[in-house]
C-alpha cells in the first residue's frame, strides 16, 4: 500500500518535471519556466499572450554569488537584436518583454517550456524539484496577473536582480500571488545552512580531540 502511494507520487512528480508545454497551449497569465546551465537552475516568467513573455533578468548593479558561473550564461559579448521582438540580451536588463524564443534561449540552445504549479500538497512538494512548484495558493485571475506583469515592465520597477533575494522566480510568483517567493533560492539557502552546520560539527569534534 505504502509503495503504491510512493510510486504514484513519483510518477506525478516525473510528469511535472519533464512535461513540456507547447507554445500554442499556453494561456494568458501562465507562470512558465525553462531550464538553463545544464539544468542546474530554471528561468521564470509570465506568459502575456501573442507569443510574448515578461520576465526579470540581470541588472547592471546585480551582485551575484556566482559571478564566474553566471557570466557565461548571462553576458558574454554584445549580442544582436532579436528580429522578432528586438530584445538584445547583452544590453537589455531588468523586467523585459520578449518573444518565446528569446525566453527559451540558453546560450545556443532553445530550451523546452514548462508550466509552474501552485497549491501543491506538502507531501508532493517535498519530493518535487525546486523551482517547479509551490504549496502557495494561486487565486488571481489571468488578466490580473498579466496586468501586474505589464505594470512592472512598463516602469521596470522590480528593483535590482539578486539570485537569492530578488530573482526571476520571485518576479513570476509576485505577479501571480502578490508575494515574492523562490523555492530555488530557499533550497539553496537551506543547503548552505546544512553545510555550515556540518562544518561547525566537524570543527567541534576536532577541537574536543585536541
């Protein structure tokens, strides 16, 4: 009985993790994401219709905790403008509105689209990959989500990009539920905390031996 339940949960989680959304199936206000940098993180945005996504990218004053890692992902050389939406990755920053292809672009690769899920039961969430879902409930109407994203884009008013405190997932969840949440950032901070605890435990053990 227990194994059956676990197998069902794992099946659902795998479907969520690998389910690819076709552009024509997206709806106004959908919180979408794509994987980047060998699948180590996911980039998030809000689909606003007609093949466009509003998303939050790096800003000039960004202080990244992994500068050398994300420099290759975010800013290599002066890029050319997209012929469809005019987006220029190496220059444009902050809250941007781009075509789906620009949103999906990760270096020279075009990543698949995925839909972020809200209101997941805690048990399922515990087994899920961070950055794919949340236990928080989504109650806003699609047009309200699009309006919020459009307002933030119009005046580029989401602040400075920060991987831990103010990233693309924070932006997308804020548009959907008026609350800045990033499961990726929370998971990273949790891992850092565990490493710190382990380090302190090892140091204490060594000091006791001496």
